[in-house]
C-alpha cells in the first residue's frame, strides 16, 4: 500500500460503522523533525557565549559573591578570559593559569588530570580550592596570584 492509498478512506460494509481514515505518518514526522531542528539551531545560537561570559559563569559557580570581582580581575590578567590559555613554558593552564606543581594535589583532591583544567568550570573550582588553602595556610586568599608569591595577611585583591 502506498502512502497515498493509506490516506484514502476504507470501504465499510453496509450497516457497519465506517472505519476512521488512516493517515500517513510522514507529514507529522517531517513537521516534528523540522520543529526539532529549528529548536536545536536556536538553542545552539543562543548558547554561544563570549569567553568573558564563560569565565563569568565559571567564577560565579566557584566563588562566593564577595570574592567574584577579584577572581574575575585575576582571570582577566592571567588568561584574558581564555579557558584554553597555556603559558609559553606550558606550566600554567586555563583561566586562572594554575601551575603544574599542583598536579598531584589536583588529582588527589578533584580527580582531574592537569589537561582537564582547560575546562573553565574545573579550572575555577581548582582555583577556589587553591584560594581556600592559601587563606587557611597564609591568611591570604589571593597569595597564589600575587607576584612572586608574596603573602599579605588579609590582603586585598592582587590587582
């Protein structure tokens, strides 16, 4: 039976109710497919974010409100909001330019490999962990991002 024949009504015997016409599913399938494609295209175009917006979301998810402005200034200075930033010597990676010397700690604490820190969310999460550790150890939340590793107890943002 062809799709055209499927949409034609069937003959009913005299005195019997006429069966409902069978309709082809192809037009409905096409309509649903087109609608889903349109939604996907709109969705993908709506989520294309700038590097700064990606960094903002990652920082907002990792840091407390009172820490976010400083964290964003550090991200701007360290990587210019580029989640895939890599220092020329390949020792520092991602938004916060996390140094490779922390690799073992990162693996033990977060289960991430160093290369995973190209992910903005993971990089910001690790940066928050380093920040908390510096606050606990030195009393200086931003010590990892101070020039020369200087410690300023309860110090301001390093920028």
